[in-house]
C-alpha cells in the first residue's frame, strides 16, 4: 500500500487570508491568543497546513515550533484537508474483539490510504477512533453520519461504493 501524506496542494485564497488576518489582529498581544486563532484558522481553511501555521506564527509574533506544537497536540486540529467523507472506524473493545482491525486494514487497502490520512483525490478521510457508542452492532464504522454495523472485511468495498 502506498503511503499518503498531504498530497493535496494548499489552495488558500486572498479572501481567506484577509479573514485570518482580521482574526489575528483581534487577538494580537492578548494572553491565550493561540487557541482561538488556530480554531478560527481551521474554520476558515478547513485544516491547518504549514502555510496557515506560518501565517499565525508570524501574525502573533510566536515561533512556528510553538504553533506547530499546539496544532499537533490537540486532536481537534487537522494538519491535512479532511475528505468529502470522513470514515470513522471504531476500535473500542467490543468492536476490536469482533474484528474491527481487519475492517480498518481492508478500508486502508481499498482506499489506498494510511489510517489518519485523506485520499489524494480528497474524497475520503480514514480515521480510527475509540468508542462510537454502538457496541451492540460491533464492529462499526461511521461514514459521515451513517452507521454501518456488524461488518466484515468482505463488506467494505460495497459500502465504499455507496459514497
């Protein structure tokens, strides 16, 4: 399987940059500015590529290392674009015991993407997660808001084809 990291080029617009600069101007020099500015930046761009992190660092007068550290520490931040469809694979105890790892492996194989990443065409993000709260349907995946339960690896291709 090929390893995919961010292969989708950054496509920020001047309008997005202007929005981000407004937010930075509102927070510049204030205590605790990093989190709200990064949250706003992610809302504007959909993710926090290095280009956006650099703008935030320069705008707030912080080091890129500090901004990168915060961006990678908190799971709410995404460093690569999210796919049109987000596939969450439950690896909680009930799902794991019933074969969720094999389902995740098959999804990664079918989509040709590593877990935690987005396909190069921007269609799918494959995201391992802990409990989705559907233990009675184990193993379970969610694609966007749709729950698919009682899965086996041989069902993956047909489910993906629906999206």
